[in-house]
């Protein structure tokens, strides 16, 4: 089974020979190695690059243990480069190498080396890219399978695919599990033995169960406004033990650095400024989120909101929670209202609401009211779970089905 990941493949292609280290990051098991060693390598060969000018190395293989020392790795790569033509250096799991930053910076000095690396676990997290490479790294963030990618290899109709996707998420190896029990077992094992352990090892967390409990609390509260103090209080009620808000804030930062969760800040649309607190947290993979809760809480409205958020990130948007003046349209009631997502990319901006169902006219007006309070001219969209065709009202607000939104990369421009 080959899953096409053209979005990320094209990003690597666009970065060929740009004199930077291409650093492929993302949550563990999301397909980084497959992208580099299969899809990109096949592209290079198909585009005419000779095989002896593609230097591939899987550093997590026992057969390459001797190359985990920096001098050994540098000399091995250098020895493969026997002429002045361009060599493509593809190094998988580079974080296993001692002083890998020094090795990569050394290779970057070679005028005919084009360098691509993947990295994961507790020694190669998102903050490291900024601090270690200092302008010499070019990050390509990879996410778990989008719904469109998931459907491209799913054996069944899109309604069945949707149920499996929002339950078991988009980690590629989930698709190879043959039963629901096997999928749940795989995801629980990955969460406990890989993702949480990475954080515990990196930060020497003294009480690993506390991190697990906090993960459960955040998982049960996706799409809700919260802050470290509120989460600290929830932690005390669940475990009858203390975890200060400062420690909670630190743990949340660790989880973000490990790509396990994403933070979306509140943005005052009229005042054009960020608000310090509270924020929303979403999981990078819904299967891991559900595994944290033992697959008990399947609130499809919140899960759909999380999926819409991830799709916007995958399309390259920065995504905030919008705060608007609800009385700007002349209505009475609360002063402010929330727009689920303010999505920005370059000069483009979209305002989006995620509404699992709009069964009545009152519910429709409830969802449209915050969008109607926005006074600029950027596009406003409601994504619904209802099986409807896309439509646009007299005020320019577009309503579309979740399938239309997820399965069409240009859906925001309908």
C-alpha cells in the first residue's frame, strides 16, 4: 500500500539545492521516513539522479551503529562523494548521532551536498530547529494523514472512512491493523511507550503518571477555552494531588514541543491583538487523543472541530481563535463572541465556524452571528457535518459539508 503525500513531496522538491539543511519534523510515526526514503528518493531517481549520487542512511538500524559518532558519519558521507556533481544526502533519525548539529553544519560546507534529514523523539523536538540551526535549517512539518490521504487508500465509502478517521486518527500504520481491537492496542501502546516516554526522558519528569493524567484532561477538553490554572484545578479534582499552574504550563509546553498537541491563541479581530488567556488545545492526531481516554469520549462535534483545525494547519495556515464584538451588528446580549478559527496565510485570511449540525434556523443564526459581526471583507465559512451542498447567503457567508471541505484542497475558495 503506497500513500501519496504530494503536499510534502512537493515541498521537498521546491527546496532542492537551496543550500540549507532540509529538516523533516513532525509527530512520531506520521510518515517522515517514508516521505524521505521512499517518495522523495523515487522522485530523484525518476528525475534522472543516479543512484550512486543519492546517499541514504537509516541511523536507527543496528548495522549502522558505528556511524553514530560524528567523525565517523561525516567521513562516511564524505567518502561517498567521489566527484563534483550534486549528491543528495538523506539521513534518517539524525538525532541519534552525537553532535548531529556539528555534522550537518560540516556537511553543509560541501558545495555539492544537498542535505535532508528526519528527526524525532526526545532529542529532536520542534524548539531545537530554531535554537540549533540558526538560519541554516529549512523545516518541513509533516502531519498525520489528512482525511483525503486517508480516503485514498481506505477500503470503504467515505462515511465509513470518516468514522474510522475520527476514531483512530491518521497515523499511517493504523491502516495496516486488521481489527478495531488491534488499532486501539497499537494507539495505546504508541501513546504510552513512545510519545509520553519521549517527554519524560527529555525533561526528567519525576512523576510520569502526572503527565499521563494531564494528557487525559487536555484530551477530554479539546476545543474548550482553558489555561494552566484551570487545568491545575482539574488535575487536583481527578487525582486528589497537587500540580501547580506553573508546572502545568511547563508540561503543556513539553507536549507542544513533542508535536503531541497544538495551541491556538485568542485573537481580538477588531483590536488586532492577541489576548493572553485562555487558549484552546487540539491534538495532532485524534487516534492518540482517543487512546488517552481509552476510546470512551467520542464527542463528534469536538472531534470535527479538531479535524478542521488540523486541516487548516496542513494547508499552511496559522490558526487562532477569533474574538469579535457581538454587539457590532446591533444585537443585544453578551459583548463578545467567538469565531472558532481565524486562518491566516500570507495576505489571505478566512474566518471559519465548525458546526457539527445545524438542525434549525435558530441554530443557523447562532453560528452566523459572530461571522456577521466581522466588519472586514475576508471570507467567512461555516463547516457542517450535515449532508448539504455548498451554499452562500446574501451576506456572503458560505456553508459547506465537512466532506467538501476536507476532500477539496481549494474548498476555501468556493
